[in-house]
C-alpha cells in the first residue's frame, strides 16, 4: 500500500532568541504541514476508553474526575464515526486495556497472549508501614479524597469498555507494552496513533502507552479531538494540561492529527 499525505501538527522548538527577556518566546511554536503516513505500517490504538457511568451512579468518581463530561462527549460524538471508518478500512485497530480483568475472555486478547507469550515479570520493592501510611494520606488528601474513594474503588471493581469503544470480533487487545509490541512486530507496525483517556496520563505513562512503545522505536501520535486530559484547578478552564501533553507528544514521539483529516485519509484506504 502506497504512503499517503495528510495535514499534521508539529511544534517548532527553535530558535531561542537570547536578546529577548524570555528567549523561548522566539520559538516557532505550533505549525501544520502535509506529512507522509504509511498505512501499511500504522495502526489506530484505543486506550483505556472505559465506561465511567453517570454522576448519579458514581458521584464520588465524578467529583474527583472533572474530565468525565468531556470523556462522555468524545465517546458519544467522536468515537462512533471514527471507529466505523477505521473498521471499514485496511487500517489495523488495536485496543489497550488495564485495571481489572474485563477482557481476558475475548478472542482478541487470547490471540495476543498466544502471539506474545508470557509477559516478563517485574520486580517491585518491599512496602513498609510508613509507605502504607504515606499512600493513605495521598489517597485521602490528594488523589480522589477520602469521601470519594468508596465510589472510585467500586467503579474499578466493575471496570469495563465504554459501549462506544468495545472491541468488535477478534480485534487485537493488549494489556501492556510487551503484548502491544508483539502485535506491532507481527503486523509490521511502526507508527501507533492513540485515542482514549487520558492523554497526559494513561496514554503516555501506563503499560502500552507512549513511554513503553517509544522504547521499542515505535512512533506515537494522537488525534486531538479524540483525547482529553486530567486537568487541575489551575489548568481546567483552558485545558492547558491537554495542550502541554500534545506539545510533548509532538516533540518526543510523533505528530498530532486532526479528526477530520485523519478520518478523511482512512476513508481513502482499501477495505479490509
């Protein structure tokens, strides 16, 4: 399959001007150009697109996760047309999962395990009572909040795919970088385009995310409208954490594609 061209955003991180009060303000910043993409070596990755339920069902989760309305909107408005287009094309579609086991019974995961073999074991340091108390303090006062953890924990015990992101048939499923790398090697994939949640957290740092895959030489990109970030009080109004994450991706791993441009490109590809 021949390469195609499509618009992509990249960040011009040069040249600093030391005659300015702030030398970095001379950087070129965000730019757009038509770039080559090899569909034969590219796959779309849906990562951690979980069902967050409703604020009525999980009030503690929604109180501690301000991105839930954005996630719901993206799942309902962005995922269906994008995934429909990808599934009608020759572009591979991978799913990256995590948390509790809600996927091991699916054929796409079982096939991946047979392909990848056992995941290498990792060594973890020993815990002690002080470590436990420090983590409890963080849960109560920093991450989630004491009154919300019952809902957060209950939600994770019922973790599952969002309906809009559920794998179809035997679409490949991976739970870590070892398995996702095996899928890439098997299909000749060297460029992964991520969608899902959250762009500044799971998609970068979790198993099967960009840190993992970048270590194997895989280019990692994202679709701007198909991701959102975990924001804080200081960044939420302008979604500045999302902007920072996209900047980091554009510098460190790949490109940022627009939804319409990527979908239009996919629709030009031959069917499966």
